């Protein structure tokens, strides 16, 4: 049970913190809306850098659990600083210096799984636990904040942080040498980043993440403005997609044991094209709700199979997990640009879904080209 518990609490830590971070900044430190925007930007920038630097340094030593312990201690330290200070600048520094590395915890967990030789099915099942934490974390955080005030959330975060310290220490204690991975040669960072095929993989998943983030971002506005439905429907739609993502990942984990990743990716991308394309045609909220199984399957494939693809493409486990984590951060930037660019359309929110369908189709087309070129090269080499 150690791995599931560790994955659950590392994900829960940020599933509780991130949805209420803006509220904490305003209520505890008196931040203005402009300051909230800057703080969140700096916080995410710190997380972006940390999720590349820390796992890459861990790759050099092949040790992912000692950095995990320090990240867990950083999480406890972050809560302590946020609880004792009333200064916004100090809170910002803590979020960058302590919060950024703490956010690398899940990345290091997946790197260690790969380092220990865990099969893709186990990686995907662990990813399902992370998704479940993100289903429960936000409503849990808002419930506690509403019942006992926002400072009570810091107590919850402190308890979660202590559990993360304990699980990290237990994982470190039970670690056994794995000569197959401990003694394996590690290619240099630059060597792993070379090659247009690797760049194509990273680009493809950035685009897929952007399509998901953009449609989730405008979902509430799409329901209320374009479908003329009460806002509660938006919560039902988004909640259904998040809830169905977890069993989707569990099913994908089982299928991955006997099905090639390429075929699973194909089913996910087909579901994405269907979902986004059909969403542009709906006129009732129940119709959008009926499409959520397609949405859940699409993102479960992107989140679950995508991680295993990165672990296959990039030999260093830390680099693979760090790059995959950052495809979502870069995708969020592209999603914002996409939403802004489509603002000139008569139905801008419906247009976002249409653009998302086009993006997934482009990824499908690009993957077909890559596979065809690889087969051509193998044929020529055989000749």
C-alpha cells in the first residue's frame, strides 16, 4: 500500500493548495487582483524550472528518493512560512523557493517507478490515483475553508505534508539495488533532446494538453452563454469528466498489459476528435454531458499512456517525467493564446471546441507521417 498512499497524498497536497491559493493570498496577505496574477505566474514559473532541474539532477545520481525527502520537507516548510508570516513578499518567496520543488514530488515518484522497472500498467494505475486525488481535493479544500475558514486549510496541508515526509522516508528505507537500472549507462541531456522525432513527441503532447485545458477553461462560459443553461450544469459536466477519468485510467492500465501503446493512443485521439467535433454541434447541456465519456477517455489516454510514452522515448526517468509534467504547463500558455485568438469569432467558446478538434486531427496526421517515415527507413535499411 505504500506506493498508492504516497501517490495519493502527493497529489492531494496540490489538489488542496492550488484551487485555494488565490483565496489564501487575498485573505491572509491582502493581495490585490493584480498581485494575485503576478504571484501565480511566478509560482508556476518556479514550478516549471524545478520540475526540469531537480529530476534532471536526480538522473545523474540515479537517486530519486533522497530528493523526494527534501521536497517533502520543503512542503512542510512552505506551510509553516505561510502560517507564520503576514508579509506578501515573504509568502511569494516561500511559494517559489519551497513550493516549486515541492511540486516535483509526483514527478520524482513516477521517475522512481520507472527506475525500479515498473511496467507501464503500474505507472498508469498510479496515475489513476493522482487523478482521484484531484477529484476529491478541490471540494475537500472548499468545504474546509467554508466551514472553518481559510487558515484551517493550512492545518490540512501541514498534515498532508507530514504524511509525505513519512512515505518518502519509508520508500527510501525499502529501496533495494536494481543493477539493471542502477548500472545502466545514462545518455547526456543534450543527446536525449536531439532528434526531430523526440521534439515531435513533446510538441504533440503540448498540443493535446492545450486542447484539453482550453476546452475545460471555457466550459462554464460555453454552458451559460452558448447553451443558455444554469451554471450548475457546468459543474456537473466537468465533475462527470473528472470522475470518469479514474476508471478510464484503470481500464487503460489493464489494456496496456496486452495492447501496444500506439493503439491505445489511437483510440484516445479518435475519442478526442469525436468529442470536440460533436461538442460544436450541441445545443442542450445534457447533450454535452452525454459526450463526457469520450472526453474522459481522451484525457485518460493522454495522461496515462502519454507518461509511459515519454518514459520510453527519454531513457532518463527524471527527464522523462519532468518533460511530461511541463507539457501541461506549456499547454496552458498555448490554451490562453488560443482562447484569446478565437475571441473575434461570433461564437468564441464553441469555436474553441472546433479548434481543439482540428488540433487533435493535426496530431493524428503528424503521428501517421512519423510512423510512415520510420517504416520507410526500416525498409531501406533492410534493403
